[in-house]
C-alpha cells in the first residue's frame, strides 16, 4: 500500500492539500478522477518524488522505481525510437538484455519497424506509444499515467487503452491513472477516487465492478 | 542546379559591382597611399602568393587563431554547461564575463604583451575575446532545455552525466554552434590586431605593421584580403562540419 499521510502542500498562497490522506493498492490501477487544475498531477508528482511535501509523508515508496506516461510523449527528439528506450534503460540493464527488452516492448506497441526513426518522423499517437513502451520496459514498481490519451480521437484512444490493458496484464504494477474522461476511468481502473475542491477532498471512492452504467452516472453527476 | 547557377551569377555580379565602386573611388582619390586601386591590391596579392614566406606566415597566424578559438570553445562550453545548470556558479562567473566582454581589446593586448612571449600573446587575446561569446551562448542554450524533459529524466533516475550529455548538450547545440561561428570570425580579427602590437616573427600582423611603416599600402590591402578569405574559408569549414554532424545523428 502506498499512502499519503496528513499531506500538506502550498503553492505560494494557494493551499492545494491540507491534512490530505489517500492510499493506492499495490498492483492495482487506481484512478484519480476530477476536474482540471484540482491537483491530481500534484498528488502523482508527490508520490513520484518530483514535488516535495510541505507537511506529512509518503509511505510505501522506499526504494521504488517509477515510470511515467506524461500528457506529452516527452521523448528526446534528437534520438531515434530505439535510442529513447535505451536512454532510460542504460543504467538498469546490461547491453544484451537491454536489446532484447527494447525489442520486446517495441513489438508490443507495434513499432518494431520504426525503431530507427527519429521522433520528429512519428505521429502523435506513435510517439505516445513509444512513451508507453518506455514506461513498461522500465522495471518500475509504480507507473503514473497523467492524462496520457488527452487529445486523441475516439479510435486512437480505444487502441491505446487496449494496448495498455494488454501490457499491464503481462507486467502488473501499481498504476496511478489521472483522467477526467469518464469512459477512460471506468475502462481502465480497479478503483476510482473522485476529487474536488480546494484544499483537495476525496468526494467518493468507487470500486469498479460490472455496474458500468451506475458508475458512469455517478461520475457524470459530479 | 539551374537555380544555384543563377544565384551564384547574381553573387558574382554583386562582387563585381563593389570592386568597380572601389576602382572608381581610387580613381577619384588618385593617391595610392590612401586608397590603392583594386588592380594594385590584387597584383600585390598575387606577388605575395608566389612567396613561400607568405604560406609560412598564413600557417602560423592560422595556428594562433585556431589555438585561441579551440581553447575558448573547450573552456567556454565546459564552464558554460556548469554555470547554466547551477545558478550560484552563474552568479559567481557572470561579473568576470561581463568585464571580459567590455574591456577594450587593446588593453588586453598590452597586458598580454607584458605577461607572455610574443608568439603566445595573440592566442591569449583570441581566447579572451572568444571565450565570453561561447560561454554566454552555452549558458543560454543550457537554460533553454525543456524542463519537462528534465522531469522525465528525474522520474527515470537518469545519472546526471548522462542527462548533461543526452539532454542539456543536445538542447543547447544550436546556441553553441552559433556562438562558435561568431567567435571564430572575431578570433581572426583580434588575432591580427594582437599580432600587429606583439609582432611575432611569422605573423600576418607583422606584415600589416610593416606595410604601414614602409607605406606599402597595396600590401596592406593584399594581406587584408588574405585575412578575410581565411575567415570565410574557416567559417565555411565549421558550418560544413556542423551540417554533416546533424545528418549523422
């Protein structure tokens, strides 16, 4: 279990978190659902150690490795697809193993033929698939996805979601998934936190089961 | 193909126009000491190009310019990287760089003459004049690095040295290259200036000085043409290296 305990965070005069508690179950996909700008990314960044807490503490992340699928692909555009994967894996795996792992994951996202392409030559969807492959190829314990399908059309989004599901089945890890898209939230998550207000509050905790319509109505009514 | 021939033709015509303007100017003034004719300058140039000493001189002056230039690149880029990343170091070095940028070249040359052997004065001066340009451009380049990429590196726990090599350096490369090109041009100018005052045995500056002393003004023009040509040649070479480097990546 990963926990934020009595967390407090201010940005100048803006109190984002005050005595805030939340927990994420290991090897499950937990969704942070809520309007833009409410502080979902901040929570994820606190867990990942990018943003320090003013008060309180993060439990259960000692010695954890993180990977992250950002809203944008965040790839090095002067490197090829392969080199971008290699860049994050270099300190983790030996040469031979690295080649194998990169090939495996590029295969999974169906980009094997493009491995020597420069990032500039890829479409937005392809670039985001590289970012997804990078996140799964890295031996992280915790994977953060911050609105990774934002701006994609319906078809591309569905492709990415099923791709994600397949990859997660193969290599299960703790996932914090940020979105304000109802369909995405229900499709991917085991559990959904609905968040609102400033300082941030948890409005509801939803366990995703087969009652999709009911959950959908609940999320839409927020 | 056709297009590039037309463009070159246009360029040639422009050059011919200015040479003609020079010719007319020299005809009006009609005093070789003030403004020799293009014909006099070019025949002095051809005369120079037949002498072995000229090539030795060109070799030594080129060596000095490039030595100063490479030294400033090496130190300017290295120091620029660390100052670009670490703000306190930037604050520490910035006043020094500002002073280097504003001190008159002549003061530096005269001080350098007191400190060094005549041969090394131009190298030191070229270094001192080029260094701030390279440093400033490198710092600007490093600071232009996308914070989002750095955040990505932080998440994936990439080692600092690799972040510098793969992220900072590539991001700032266009700035560093632009800095190197302008520094090289300035390098040629200040090296000749320093040579005129320090008078190393084989140096273009010494010949510039001699032509003033002996009033051989066409020679002065001929040597100037040589410096300009060398400057263009090496700038072209540098740009060629950068371009082929880009294609290689």
